[in-house]
C-alpha cells in the first residue's frame, strides 16, 4: 500500500471533524473582542461613577434634590449606556471581523446568523424587561437584571460558538444574583461583570485560540 | 479475514463532497443549498449531483420550501443516513487504530 492510501482514513476523519466543527459553531469570535468590550464597560462605569458622585455632591451642597436633577441624571445615564453599548459592540465586531478575514472564513453565514439570533432573544427580553421596570423607577434592579439576562444569553449562545463562553455566562448569572442581595452596589457589580470578567475571559480566549496560529 | 474494518466502509462516502455533506448534516438539523455550497466550496451542478446521489441512497431528505417568492431547498439527514455514516466513521477509526 502506498503511504497516500494508508493516510486516507486519517485524513477523512480529520476532514469530518473539521467540517462538523466549522458548520455548527461560529468559531471566529476573537478573544480581543472580549477585552475591547470589557475596556469600554470599565470606561463607562467610571464615567457613570463620576456622574453619580457629582449628583450626590449637589445634594450635599444644597441639602436637597430637585426633580430636575433626577431627570437630568436619568438622561445622562441613558445616553451613557447607549454610547458604551455602541462602542463595545463596534469594537468587538471589528476585531471578530478581522479574525474571520485573516482565517478566510465568512462573517455572515448560517453559524453566525444562528449565534446572533440565540443571543438576541434573551437580550431583547431582558432589555424590554428592564425598560418595564424603569417605568416603576426600580433603578436598583437594573444592574442585576443586566447581568442575569446577559449571562443567560451567553449560556444559550455557547451551543453555537466557542463552548467556553458558557463559563463566562455562569459567572455573569451568579454575579447578578449576588448583586440582588447587595442592592446599592449595582455599578460595582456591573463594572466587574461587564468590565473585569470580559477582560479576563478575552485574554484567556485570546491566548487559547488566537495566538496558536502563526 | 474476519471483521475486516474495510468492510464497514461505505462506497457512497468515498467522494469528498458526499463526505462533507454528511458531516454537515450530522450536526445541523437542516441546512439549505447555498449554505452547503458556501461551506464545501463547490459549484452548483457538482453539489446537486452529489445531493441527488445521497437522496437516492435514502441518506438525506429534501424539503422544497419558499422564502418569499424564492425557492429555498433544505436538506436533512435520515435515520438510515445517520446509521450508515456512523458506521463509516467507526470503520475509519478501526483502520487508524489498526495502523498504529
């Protein structure tokens, strides 16, 4: 038997594995995307902290809150959240797109469509849920709700992308639930969950998947 | 020879394209023609021929549907296709083990 023939079964098995993996999971997700999203979140949390500091500073100097102050605070936070989300999304999308380009893989195929859909469903549910809560001024539950719904979205999405994202999801859920018992520290929990955890996860994934290839 | 693993190999899966189609359908509930084409990097005609072959063997089932006005043909694996392909994989693994 020639060596070409003897290697055939091995090559077939490798092909089958590669195709199964590639056709069922979106594997271009870049670890650096996690780091970028985490940095955006930490920046946002810092700005949020300064806004709050300023708000309470006002209270101390005047001894009272006016309704206008609170309305302005709400608008500032809504704007801040929108900007942080847009920056985090754009930067992580760009880094993932760049990785897909480098590996010669399509960014929009049935694997990424399915991943996107499975992320969007829990996130959209969470988003509407939080907007509903805000109609009753339940501000203290915003951070835990964000963390829990985001964690659920990640656990759900882990079936369609790199499986390790499941553990990030578990951590976000636990953090959100713990936050429910430490109401008032939402910004801190939010910064840990969306900032620190993303950065740690991103670095781990980057070292595992993005650097092995020369 | 008794239990020669080569006996477990299925001639149908000797083609790279048919092997690829079956691998994809093992892990995806259903998938349409264009996604298959994109993943396997083959021409329309080539892929169509192999799909007909797999269908005639009873390994895949075809569902012709519509997305708007466009036809959207999706493919799924059948029970016997799943069995035949699993058998094929096992035979390949046996052969690799035998070589070591």
